[in-house]
């Protein structure tokens, strides 16, 4: 057994004991780094799949270890960067990328993950500890709407995932529950909060839409020409917003699905309308006034 492998096994054992002693909530190295624990191959596959990583993506893996997430992303056609503080793991990851034939698309840098510029990433992946996730959360929320964030096992506290899936991983030494690993996906939400005013093309008068926002969760009120409408459902996924609305629109009972894209202080999209007899599709747009 080589010295690096032995060291990594010792680190994994130390982390396991620390997590058990602290209920899985408080464990880190004294120097602020995260112990290296391998993500099983199936978990890596699911992480890349849930984020729909492909050509055109720029992925950054925080705490990249032996490089398997970065290499997997490069094999899917993405440009990928792994950030790792352990120089031996950086060297190992570079060798692994070379052997996999993806060294041109898979880069590795020795760096503190908190000193890493994430602004150009379309996907950020990580297998850290809960405290590190929570410390990163404010930075992740400033990334471009639609950026995908994937975490192995650990969540982001009050920022609930958009999707979570479980993967059987009975041989994994730490994390997870009942022999399962968990893969969490967040889509960085656009800023939707405020009062919006707009129109559905060729239908009724001015709309007012008032949105309160907690991460990607919305609380929405709406009226058309002063008549209150019922907002039955809402969804924000990155910059894409959808509202299901019903009530009197232009004096007629109507159900509408408003689907649009938030671009700063503007929303533009398509409205599908149904008045009980006919279904139509129209453009709609709104501008934030508050």
C-alpha cells in the first residue's frame, strides 16, 4: 500500500470517528480543510446526470480529491476544473485525467476552495461537510440564475434542494443513511421579488403581480384591472418562472399558464389561456416597478 493511499484511509477513518462522535454535524481538520473521502462511481454518475452536465458546461468541483467528478464531466464534453488543497491529490488527479484521455478538458489546481472564483461556472459540485456548504451558500446564491449546484450527502440548511435522489452505497465509509448516499441539486434562482406590472397580449388590461421570495419558493398575488386573481401554483427554476392563474380576465372566466424568463427587471414569455371552450397562446411581458 502506498503512503498516499494509507494516508487517505487514515483520514477517512478519522472522519468516520469524528462524525460518529459529533452526531454527523461537527467535523473538520484543524487547518480548515475537508478530509478526502471517495465518492462511489455510481454517486459520481448520478451527480453529473442530475445536473445534466454536457458540452458547453463549465464545471468546478470543490475539494476534487482524486479527480473523478472532474474527469467524468470532461468525458461528457464539459470543461472542468478541480480545486484541491492537497498537492498529492492534485498530482494524482492529473495523472488520472491523463490516463483517461481528457487532460485537455480536465484541469486541477492546488488552492483553498474559498479562494476560488466561481463566477464562470455553470455547474458547481462538492462533497464537503455541512459547515462548509453553509459557508459557501451566500456565494453560490450570487451566481448566474440557472447555475446548477450539486452536493453529495450534505444539504444547504434553509435553502432546500430543487431535487434530491438516493443512491445505494453500502460500502461508503461515511455520510448517508441506511446504506444510501444522497445527491442534492439546487438551481440558483433569479431575483423575482417585488411588484411587477404587465399585459397579456390582446387580452384584458394591466396586470399587477406581487411576489415575495424565499430562495426559489414564491408567494404570489395577482390582479388584472383591479380584479383579484387566484394564483394556484408558482415555480421558479433559475430564471424560468411559471404561474398558474384563474379568475376574470378581460371580463371572462379564464385559466392561464404564464411561463416566462426573468431578465433583470423584465419578464417575457408565453401565456396559454383557456376559457372553458377555446385554448390560445399569447405573448406576455411584465416590468418590475418595486
